[in-house]
C-alpha cells in the first residue's frame, strides 16, 4: 500500500531513512514490473536502478517523515502523523506497549530485512579468548537475553525456552516460510558477478540524498 497512487494512508507514509531503502522499491518492482527483469533488489543495472529511484521520487510526495530513530517513529504513530510505512518488529512492540494501535504485515511482494553478525578478526591478539566469547554469546540463555534487549530474533532457536511468552512467535523464530519472503540487506557493489555491472552503493547514497531533497 505504500507504493500505490491511491494508498489509503494518503500523505501520512513513513520510510526508513537510508539509501538501502532503494532496495524496497526494487523489490516491489521485481513483482510488478517483470519487464525490468530484477532478480536481486541489491544488484541493479542502470535501467533497474533508475526505475526504483523514480518510484521513490513519486512516493516522496506522500512521505510525511523519514525515520532513523525508532523512538521518533513510535511517537509519530502515537500522535497520528504516520499511518503506514516500513518499520521493525521491535518498533511495533514498543508502540503496542504504549497502547498505540499498530499491526505488522509482510507485503505480498516480500520485504527487505537485516541480520546482525558477530565476527572474529583474523588478526585477533587472543583468538582463544575470542572463540570462548563466541561460544558464550551463542548459548541459549545469553541469546535470549540479547534478543529481548535488542529486539531481534535469536540465532539460536533454543533461546526460545528462556524468552518471554510470545516473543519467538512475534519474531517468527523457526518459520522458514516467513524468512523466505525476506531479501536480507547486502552492500550493492559494481561487480555483481557473472560479468554483470551493477550500480554501487556510492550511487545509491547520492540518489537517496537527491530523493529526499
């Protein structure tokens, strides 16, 4: 509903304030414009990229706010400035805790999303300590604590034994069908494989600045 000209949300849309949001437009076009032949919303040639940017420029007239602080977004829903838009599950949960009537859904075209990753430096001075820490952070109880504090699905599904009731169902832990609908964030690069040339992130960032005006 955020891309349609006749959206019931009118001019009260919100969108995530980041160049990566261009991928949301590309994902919509992947479903609606098969002639563009988009296979990956993060690997766009010039024609595909320009189509996504044009869609975002059209949407700009209906966006009341671009958000990067999720507390600001909760407040926007609370006072009624925002009727629909992209958000994270943790934002919806916070809004509900404050008695703000919101609901979440995955569009028929799919959704973008992100996954945090712990990494070990190849030049770590104390690699054994790093591995011990990695073993600790991935234990079920610690995963439950981190997931609930940050507002994200735990990587270790056994953490659901220790989370609050309903937490893992909210975040669809173990729901493979749900996660197949998500195009996980990755950095757009010029060399996108197979001899193809794609628009890199620098151009995404430049276009995003121009879209917002």
